[in-house]
């Protein structure tokens, strides 16, 4: 299977690290919204597992892995408890959390695209599923927190675009029969570097133009 890029133990470890970091961001959002411990854990779970659950439902991979592997389900709960007790400390290392989050983004856009291909989807649909895997949990988090999804906001650095680029690279590699652990890692690194550059330089996607050719106002 193309989605099994690494040894099973290595891949599960990478998945759990990515899930943990995504869950931290969900828990921090809950703290900022003044939610209780239950709300923190719910947002941690939704952020960490939402993208993968939606992907598995789309491709028909049921029951979804998040509910068949208890490590996947309990890891966000641990992250939620960490945020509940230590959120000031977690906020202080937010830059490190963003870096790990970018690494998770790269990993999940690769594995999501490859898994969708394994279930018979074409290149375009597989790329969409890869982006969904990487960024879908963040959308669920924002909706539950009554926020406009950050990946749709112009005033936030690009997030879904790096995932889309990484997923597209994977689709090309699959098409040419060259997807393996090394090339998959390179695709993940591509998404990671794009996301980190977006954070460093404030990269944002372009907005629409007026019909007279000038850009829309900032409001």
C-alpha cells in the first residue's frame, strides 16, 4: 500500500506526535474561549482527529482508525490535560508548537493523499483528501469555537495552501510510481517549509480585485 511509507511502529509514532501537537492547538483555543475541562478536551479531540475522521468517511475506510486504535483517541485527551494544567507554559512555547504543527501538517497531507489513493480515488480527489486530513481538524476547531475558520481568513498566514502543495507533490509521485519513504518525506518537508516561511514572512493568499483593477480595501 502506498500509504504505508514507513515501518508500522515508526508511522504510528509520527502520527501520534502530530495528533498530540494538533490537540495542543485545539486545547489552547478552548482556553482562550474560557471553556471548561470538557470543552478543552473536546476541542483537542476535534482538532487532532477531525481531518482524519472526515477523510476516512469520505473514502469509506470504516470504522475510522481514530476509533479502532485507542492510542489515537487517548493522545488528544492527554494533550488536553496538559493544556488544562499547564496552558501558560504551553503558550510561552507557542513558536515551538507552531513548528511542530507545521511538521504535522506536512506529514498528514502526505499520508492522507496516499491513503485516499489506496482506496481508489483519482489524483485530484486524493489531493483534496490530503489537504482535508491536514487542515480539516482546524476548521472543525474554529467552527466549534465560533470563530471564522483561520484557513479561510485573509489576515492569517497561509495554512491550507502548503498542505495542498504537499498533497499535489505526492499525487505526482504516485503517478510516476516514485512514492516511497524518502520522496514522501521530501513532499512533507515541502509543505513544512512553505508553512514556516508563511509564518516567518507573513505570506497570505491574494484577494479578489475590483473590476477597475485595484485591490479591495483592507476592511
